[in-house]
C-alpha cells in the first residue's frame, strides 16, 4: 500500500510531495484513509524550526486528521504525520465522528475544538455572565473559542485584523482591530472592572498587558507564542520564559491566576488517561458540532498535494477559520 504525503525536508523549506510504501498495520493498529487534514499555526513554526517540541527534519507535518478506518469516520490528533492520504495509527488514538458530520467540518474542531473547550472549561472555568478576551479570535482556535464561549453564556471581546472584524462579530463577539486600535485601552473601556479571563496565544512582552486586563478572581490562559515565530533561537525558550513569568504572577497574592495551557499534558507519562480524556472531550465537541452549536468555519480548502500553497496562504494571515487540506480521491 502506497501513501502520498507531504514532507518538510529542511528548515525554511515548504513541503514537497513524496510517495512511500506504508508498513502493514501492526497489532492494535489500523489503516486510515485520510479524508481531511488541515493547517495549524504549529506548522508555520515547525517550518522555521520554531515549534516548542520541534520535530527533526525531514518530517511529515499534519497536526490532526479525519478519515475512514474499517468503514467508520474517525478523527485523530497526531501533532505530525497527518499530511498524507493514508496513515497507520493506533486504534486507541481514534475517536468516532458522529453520523451526519462531514470530514471537513469535523476537521475544523479536532485540535482547535479540543484546545478551545479545555481552555474555557478546564483552565479558565468560565461562568455564564462572565466577560472574556480572546486574542486572535479569527484563527482556527479563536473562531471555535468564541462560539463555545457564547454558547456558555459568556460575553466575548475578540481581537482580529481589520479584514476579519465582520466575521468575528458575526460569531457573537465585540471586536477590536488589533492592528489599528489600542487593545488594552479598548478592553478597559468595554470592561472597566477587568475581565474574567484572557486567552493569549501571542506571548512575548504583550503578555504583561493581558495580565493587567484581569478582574479579581480572573485567569490568564497563555497558550502560545505567535509573536516569536520569526525570532531566531531555541524553539522552547519563548514558552519556558512565559511559563516562568506566569508562575511568578501566580505566587503573588493578587487574587488572579495565570496558567500555560498545553494540550499534550499527560501524553508521555499517563497515556491511557490522556487517551480517555481526549476521547471524552472530542466526543463532546463533535456533539456540539453535530447539533449546530459550533458552525464549522473553513477559511480555504486546498488539495493535499498543494499543501505548500495552503501553508503560504496561512502564513500570510488575514483569514477566518481553518485552512483544510483534502486528499484527491
Ligand atoms: N498550547 C496548546 O496546547 C495549543 C494547542 C493548539 C494551538 N495552540 C496555539 O494557538 C494559536 C492559534 O493556533 P491556530 O492553529 O488557530 O492558528 P491560525 O488559525 O493560524 O490563527 C492564528 C491567529 O493568530 C493571529 N496571529 C498570528 N500571529 C500573530 C501575532 N504575532 N500577534 C497577534 N496575532 C497573531 C492571526 O491573525 P491574522 O491572521 O490577522 O494575522 C490568527 O487570528 C497558535 O499560537 C498555536 O500555537 C496552542
């Protein structure tokens, strides 16, 4: 069985198509015919050698996928390897997709839905009537986060570039143009007492401003370092610096909390628990998608073999939702 996959050969290069012979599935494994995968911010960082858990070149990117295994539509979180038309995966890593949910729709909420749901309900523990700030509300995670928050009865202040403001507003957020407005000053106007949570994937020095937006009892959820994507140096360092800063803030007696959210926590040492939790949470998110609570936001679709163009599109920014890759037949 041959697979067509996209390989990132060396740092700075865009992925190229290659084919290789797939090994037969081993015990507990299954062949998955991929129907949809997608572009995450992680691949922009990985291409530059700047992902905090950077894979060694050459590798096949692809953070998550949806496909058919043994006649059933399933989804998997892979971190790497998803940009292929066939993959062999451990059966225990597969989560069923409900009937009536298309592969492309499901693809918009695998990594993004898991991240958004857990940050809202496990990290920040938002409550009905809260007001929160979502930076980058137009992105793959951001669009799902806004929708889940609105569903939970939470008011959302979302930031985006000027092109995406209308679409973010349509998701139910009050919008701030982060290119042309002073985000900190505008949030202060909208929520003078501070907010219950800030979701910050930007990192860098701006994290200080995010912290200052919190009301008493509020939580800063830091979950990325998008601002350091193009800064040379050790890929783990920006995240380690963030974590150190958050820990200091957490120890101060100020009635606010700060946490770094990591979707992969527990993956290495508590695998069975990690898998069970992933299945539970993704099943919940898929049900919300099936029931129309989450509307899938697809920014663009590309054939899998044109993943390099899809990545260029994502790197240019200015889109709303998820960039989806679809293997041809
Ligand atoms: N910690 C975890 O476990 C975890 C899990 C999943 C994702 N993440 C993080 O979540 C973030 C979003 O991922 P995604 O796949 O949803 O990305 P995405 O779809 O590419 O969206 C990225 C969003 O961030 C904005 N953005 C990019 N660079 C920025 C910068 N320097 N300053 C401010 N905003 C910036 C973009 O706005 P424009 O288009 O207007 O530039 C866009 O709204 C990433 O930082 C990723 O690393 C973390």
